[in-house]
C-alpha cells in the first residue's frame, strides 16, 4: 500500500462543476502539499497545509490530521483547470512522498 | 514563473552512457531536491542537497549522484544508464533547512529517454 493514496485517478467534469479530489496518507506528517502539473511537466505548488483550510481564488484545500485525509476543491471549474493534481506529504526528515496524481479534464 | 530553470529540456541517451542534468535554483534558496517521475506516476524523491551537502536520499542506487554549487545551481549525474531511467527529472528549490515546511518551487523538468 502506498503511503499516499489519491482518488479518483481520473476525473472528467463539465465546465462550472464543483470538483473534489481526495488524498489519504498513512504516516505522520509535518505538512501536506497540493501541486498542479500541466502537460509538459511543470509543477506548481498550490497549497501547503499543516492544519485546517486554505483558500486561493477558486481553489480550497482542507486537511483533517486525525483522519489523515485532505481534499482539494475547485469551484466553478474551467477548462484551464485541466491538469494533473498531486498530493504530497512531508513526513519526518526531508523528503516529499507523492501520490500518483489525479488527472482532471474539464470540458467546455 | 518560479525562477527555477532546468537544462536540457529533452535528452536522448543509450544504455550504459552517463548523463548530467542541471538545475538553477531561485537566488537565496539553500535547498534543492531532485525527483524522478516515470510516465503516469507521481515523482519519487532521489536526494536533497542543503548548502552543498547531501542531506537525505531516497531509494536510488549510488549511480545517481549530485552536486550543489554556491551559485544556487546543482547537478544530477546518472552513470551506467538503464532503460528504466527514462523519466522526467524534476528539481525543486526552497529557502529553508531540510525538513522545514517551506514551499518548494519546481523547475519545468528534463525529459530523459534511454534507448
């Protein structure tokens, strides 16, 4: 079992829909990251969380430390949101452990 | 634009060859991490350098080595290339000490193909 599991693996949505991507982890963490990766490889850090909730524009990230679970929400989704969304955790030491990613496609 | 650059963008090598990938971190960032991302998978941690010293390593063999320089640039060297080394190699830099919760800024990656 991977230390970081994401669901769903693939997600197709219509423009305007509310989207949720989930991340569960099995280790103690000091921080959890949500990252966005576009075709071609470039990765952008969206959020870094250690507790609670953060919001940036149409993106909201939440984390429940007790349940070892985080969600990334996208409100009013748009085709430009199409990308791979990756959850990564920092657990003791200095490395990030990544989930396999969720491929999101938003159709117009 | 994160300010982290990598070169080359793409590279094709043959089995047994050696390769050097380069990363230029944001000015002032003391920590650089290297990741390998196979097609369809999440990145895997290779190693991290802090102030020119290796400061943690993932499950990669010794033929993966690195260097970090005082001018915020770094290198990933892979010897005796194998077909399974074909992947996107990403570097990421941050200001803080290894293990901190600083945001990492990723470069665009180098796509290595081993034939």
